[in-house]
């Protein structure tokens, strides 16, 4: 018979668990469904404990390579995260080229996948004689913005926030300039230039895999899934959300026991992601708002951020001792019958999966959004940074699964507004509407991953007809 050697895929995850987790899920899917083995490369600068634990929990068919450290000491202090990551990727091109060539001596390497800040490393794949693919861990709206960015930039005469009209991307909800991706908000910043550069570089990929699915943003999906000259084929292959858990070793979290005692769909989960913090004033409003709402809640409390860096550091250090010290006087006592606060981190997947959880005040990070959709939990959007604000617009005005909050001039959301929207989500008509919609999306997403659009998109990208072919151009002959 014909000999088929196991296809092997090489992958690069740039810093951030939000990049690594979905990329690792893609590797797992290729392993379990399509018989691949994989190598995941990560930057030395992110060898954190969390990341180590995560990587060592992966199946043995997924290997890990930690790339050598590179110096970024020539960068000015205060350089944006996007700038640091992008430059580190560029400086790693020689190391990645060698790593890929070495992999090829041992494996049938069929391609190289880099994520959103790693497009410069396509050069390494080219030098190693491999095809390169972009893995985009956010949605089609943000991908569309990135792909159009070089052209938008060339025609822009002011800052995004000064635009009189919202930004209209093909098939997307209009996004007011103020809500556009945060690294694009200051055109004189290096990180802005990097984003424009990435937008150009994305077009060099042989294909783009996106962690989204047709039904959550159908109009832009239709457009991007059509072939277009000069643009790589786009495959929405999501939602890829974390499976398996690395946090179980310390036993079942107390908040899950607490959830067991609450009625079905009665608890509002409140969390701002892995990095989000509120100011002390905003934290007060949240506490009073939750209290006023009369609803049950589970709130992941973090140290408040200050107005300036100094106070922010101060609060951080302080809150590591006791984040609850920043809650209003008597708050925990007054709400102990129906509320629970957890410090810094909750087992979010399990919280969302719990039947007592009925709503989520969400920062609209894309991983959290996909997780809440997969569990049919509707949201109140509370975006903070990155692409969260434009996600919030898309989730409320496009997908219809989120309620939005009115802000004051100075950006603070007041307690009365919080209480009103929380009640509306948990008990009101608007709440019913978004709950219905998120339930529909949950079913569509599950179906898509099983044998619908997303699993077909992955199969179209990756196809095995006796020999390994990844990223075939005529997408229809599966
Ligand atoms: N997460 C969690 N517990 C927390 C906060 C976050 O498990 O208390 C997980 C969450 O389930 C998600 C990831 O961290 O998988 C956050 O990714 P996302 O893209 O939503 O936002 P980011 O934190 O990167 O802003």
C-alpha cells in the first residue's frame, strides 16, 4: 500500500494565554481528528508558571519548543505590548528558521502556523521551504479591520476617535472610531505602525484560520469566505475553547460549591478577564450596583487600577495581600445571602457551564465571549482594552447576545445603571431576547464544530487524499 507519513504541523504562539490556549486547541483538533502531530513554539519571555503548567498538560503528540531569549533592551521604556511582541517575533526569525529546518529532519512537516503578532515569522517558514498560515484568535470583524488597515491608514487624515462617521467594514456592524481596537487609537505610537505592518503581512499567508464561526457574524463570514484576489482564503474554524483543565489539582473551587446551592439561571457572573482592572471609584459603583440589583452574583474581584502608574502599582501590591479590602464597608456582610466574591481568578469554564449561572458581566475578550456562547449564557458588555470595545458593539448590535451599559462623560458607569441592566438581563424582556439569541448561537456553534461549517472549514483547509495537502486553493473538493 501507499505509505503515508504522519503530517506534522509547526505552530508559533506569541505571548498571552489568550493566544496560546486556542492555538493549542487547534493542535489538539488536528491530532484527534486528522492524525497530526504538532510542535508548539513559544517565546522565552513568557515562560510563566501558568504557561508551563498548561504546556505540560498537553497530549504527548504535541511537543513544545521554547525559543531562545532575545534582548529588547534597546526599546524605550513604556513601549506598548504589541510593539514588544512584534519586535521579539522579528528577532526570532533566524531561531525559528533553524527550529523548522531541524523539525523537518525528523517529521513530515506540512506547514507553519503563526498567530496574529507573528506574521513576520512567515519569512522563517519560507526559508525553511514551508507554507505559512495565520491563526487569528479573534473574530472576523477584527480580521477584516486588520486586512483593510493599510488602505484605511493611507486615507485617514485624523485619529480614529475624531472620525465623524463610524468605520464601516464590509458585512460588519458600523464601529464608532472611539471603539476601534486600542493599539490603533494613537497613530503616532509605534504599536499603530506595527498593526498596519501586520495587516500587510497577513496577505502573505497561504491561508488564514480564524477562531470564529459563520453564525455569530454571518454577513462578514459570507464575504471573507469568498475567494478574493490578493487575499488568502479565510477559514472560520471556531469556536475553539479550552478543553481539559490544569487548575483542578487544588480540588474543587469553593465558588462551585456555592453555585450548587443556587437556583438554576439565577446567578450573574462578573469578571473582567485575565488582565482587566477597574478604578477604585468604578469598583465601588459595581459593588453598589450589584447590591441594588437584588440579584445573585459571583464576582471575581481584582485590585483596582489607579489613575497613574504609581498608584496602580501601589494598589496591585496592596491587593495581593487582600483584594477584598477595596470593597465598600460592610458590602460582603450585607450581600452574603446572595453574593459571593472570589479573589483574582475563577474557574471560568466551570462557572459558565454551571446551571446556576444565568448571566455574565463580560469584558468581551474573545475567548471569554466564545466560552459564554458555548454555554448559552447572555452577557452585559463591559469592554476595557484591545479589541474588546469593537467586540461589544458587534455582540450587542450584530449578534444580539449582549446588553450595553450607558457611561457617564468621564467613562464611569453609575450604580443605578448597573443595577438596571443587571435586572434587565436576569429578569427583563431584553434579557429574554438576548438569552434566546445566545441559545440559538450555542446550538449553531456546537453543530458547526461537530459536522457543520467550522469542521468543514478545517477539513477544507487540511485535506488528505493519500498525500498531505494543506491549504488547497480550490476549497470545494473535500
Ligand atoms: N479566565 C479564567 N478565570 C478568570 C479570568 C479569565 O479562567 O478569572 C480565562 C477565561 O476562561 C479565558 C481567558 O482566561 O479563557 C481570558 O481570555 P480572553 O480572551 O477572554 O480575555 P483576556 O483575559 O485575554 O483579556
